[in-house]
């Protein structure tokens, strides 16, 4: 059985931008610094990205006041969540999975700029799709 990588080309574009930010800034800055740099890099590489777009949540058919705000929605179809911590945890993974559930998007990418000596990243596929 062969498994096809979902949004392979787009994922490589996004990760290329992340690698460029890490190459330039390295490890040790706050998440907000990496978010601003990544927004600039997405723009420089002509990758359409919306920052901090509030996601509407529902409970039993009713809209909640609470909102989720992923760092980026790229190309209108990929959730990109960034961190700047020493290592990713299941809590961070669950956050991306919940974003996928809330949006119905198929792919989420979790990127950690706080990991040394290189960017740490994980891809998540919405199994409900």
C-alpha cells in the first residue's frame, strides 16, 4: 500500500520558509519573534498566509464565545502552528489536532523554533476527512 503525502508541494514550501527563518534567527527567541519573521518569509516567498485568524467553535450546534487562533492558515488549507520551546509535547500536538477538527482542514503543521540544533516539525492529517 502506498500512502501519498497530502499537500506535499505546499508543505515543502512552508517548511522551506521555516528553515529560512531558523537559518537567519537560530534558536532562543520568543514565539512572537518567529511568528513575525515567518509572516515576512511567507510574504517574500509568495506563500498566501493569514495570521491569527479566529476560528469559530461550536458545542452541540451552538456557537461558543471562545475562539481558537492558529498562528497561520496557509494557502487557505493548511494550519501552521508555531512554538519556541525546547521540545514538543502531546499538549501541543492536541492543539493542532483540535484546530483541524474546528476548521475541517485536512493538514496541520506544528513547527518548533526552540529546538536545537534544527527546527523540529510534525505533520498532522485530519482523520475525519
